[in-house]
C-alpha cells in the first residue's frame, strides 16, 4: 500500500467531535487504498496548560521532567484518535515517540530528529494495521529520556515521517484552508495560493507567517516531501488547500507570491563602535551566547575609526541583548558610546521566486511605501525577498499597500 502522512493540529483535535471529524477524513484515505500515518498535536490549549503547571511547580525546572510532562498532551490525543478509528472499524493503534522509536538529540525542549526507523510500523502494516496514530512533537534521547522538539514540533514530526516512509504526500490539517498571499485578517483581498515553492514557504515561515513551522519546511525541501496545507473544517476535495512543492512543479511563478510581517520586532543600534577587524564577531558572539535571535544587520560607513552597527531582534529579547552588550563592554571586548533600542518597529517583507528574473521589485516596493508616507528604517534583501523595518503603527497600512501594488488579489 502507498503511505500517506496526515497531521492534525491542536484546533483540529480540540474536542472529541473534532477528533471524530478528523478520523472520518483518515477513514476516507484508508478506503482510497492508503496505509496512513497520522501525526497528532495536543488538544488545543493543553500544552500551554501543562507548561503552566511545570512553571508553577518548579520555576527552575529540570528540562528532562519538563519534556516528560508537556509531551503527555500528544499521548492523550493519539490514544483518543486510535480509539475513534477502532470504533469506525478501521484497524489502528497509537504510538508514542519512544515506541517508534523516533530518535533525537539530547537537547531537551529543543531536540532535533536524528533517525526514524521504519521497521516497527511497517511490520504492523504488513500484519493488517491500516493506521498508525503517532504522538507528534516528541522522541527519545540516546539516554532513553523523552524529548520534545520545540513549539510547532508536530509539523516537523509529520514531514520527517513522510521522508522516512517515502510517503506519497504529507497533508497538514489546520484551522486555515491553505497558504495565503498575506494574513486575510489584515486585508480582505488576500488570496489562497494553489501552489507555492519550498523556498518561498521557507522565507514566509521564517518572516512571520504562522501556517507552517520553519523546521518542517526545511525538512520538506531537503527531502523533496510534497506538503499540502488544508483546513480540517472544510472539505474541498482532492484539490483543496495549498501544495508546497519544488519550483519545477510550478508552471509560472508570480514575481511576488506573498507579503509577510512580524509585528514584535526591535531595532538595536550600537552608536560609535570602534571600527576594527573582528568587531562584528565581538558584537554578535555575545549576542548568540545570550540566545538573541539577530536578523537584519546594517553597518554604517566608518568615520574617524568609529561606526554604527544596527541589528534587529524580537522585542522580547531586547533586555537580553542589552545585558550581553553591557557585559561585552565591561570585559573590554567592544567599545561603544550608547546602545539605542527602538521597540516600536515591525518587519514587512515581500517574497517571491519570480524576483530572480524580474528587475524593479525593490523600487516598486519602496514607491508603494513612499506613496503612503511610510518611512523605512532598515532594508535587507536576499535572492527572493526584500524586508524593511518600519514604525509598527503603519504595519497594516504597509501590508495592504504592498498587497495592492503587486496585484496579489489576482494570485492563485
């Protein structure tokens, strides 16, 4: 039998009724001739509840016990899904990560997948099991302890299983019916895309789009796993949702496929840094060691041996960045006059593989922002994206203006 991987997110399994609805979809795929691997998340809100209990019990918690607690939400969903399928006369059983076993690194709460042996599940398929319901987000370390993969880890689990089992496709069921040109809550003109290239989806995910977890898209691109994002609440047939696939599978690409944004950004500027060889390493090494996720980086022209260095980071990491820079200054590793933090900015990006072969995207983007009197604070580019930092109060206006400028209401 060909293998199909189906992943159901927390909102898709939030209640017993929703689990039954999801199970019916699984049953239809079994009737279509597939052996199905179902990856499930915890029921909506359960992971946050479990994390809250851990923090209340032990603020300085043992990460190994944290993983043991927070992974339990997926175990409950897997068991309930298997029971529901059995009630429908579909041969199914549940699997926890350690039973597969999904082997990971020892980095508790942020483990990475190292191997997924297929023997155990394939043996059960050969014996007549039609559905393996696997608890997402979790695995087992070399030391034999339960590990978790970080938030959004069930998406990564699903793609990894699709790669390991050479699945025909990996369907990600969520509360949206596909990948849109931008957030429909900001502009009613947003359109669902029929197809999007792996590279575009990776950029959109990393730039703030919440549809897919970034690591899952990286895995899909590496192993050529065809991903389909679709709604668990609507039945659109075989062509429902958005297919995330190779660029070669898209006949003609839009110049720009989407507008992504991140609302909670901060712009940090080290004013009057000594300009010397190794200064960038002296700045960004302490930031990395402090766990600051640096994104955009700009260095001004040197004047009299001094320069300004600007970078962006999530707004909730500003204090961490300030402490890292203060510590580096005290140790004599860097010398600067002032660290300026602007916490009222947002990042807006246009993404599209069509940029490779079309000139003028940057000028069109900047003109659209100028026409709305929106000032650009920082600009960065790559082969298929252009990102800018702007004042946060203009975020919605900027997204709407760029969506209109590139005609994304006609995207498909």
